[in-house]
C-alpha cells in the first residue's frame, strides 16, 4: 500500500511526548500506531475500541453492571488478551516489518 497522503493533527505537547515514548518502547512509532488505528477502523467498520467519557464514579450501578456483563461475555468468547501478550505480539509484528494491521 503506497503512503501517498499526509495527515496532520494538533495535540497537547505533553500528551504527544508520552504517546511517542510509549510507542517507541513498543518498537514502533506514533505514526505507525495511527496507521494501525485507521486500518482497524476500516476493517471493523467502527472505532476499534469503545470510547467513553464516563469514569466508574460517574456511572450508575446499572451502567457498571452492563459494562461488567459485556466484559464477562468478551472473556467467555475469547475477545480479550493480556497486556503482556499484546505487547509481545506488537513487538513481533514490528520486528518482522509487516505492513498489515495486527
């Protein structure tokens, strides 16, 4: 896939420094992470995660129950992975230089 377009975003400098350090530690770049996000979004036809503005403290007991029930379903159906396993997968992916989303 040719990289023939540019995307510019503005963000807080401290956030940019933190996210660049995170992806550098994972063996990749922030730009590559944005490309992966875009590929996953297209593949799934939605954002590749469920964004939420509410913290646990802002949620009702019913909302918390719904989130926990969904989490239990995800676990039972194998849709979760540990952070260590994901980090290992990402490092392996970038070590091989593949051009596909994880």
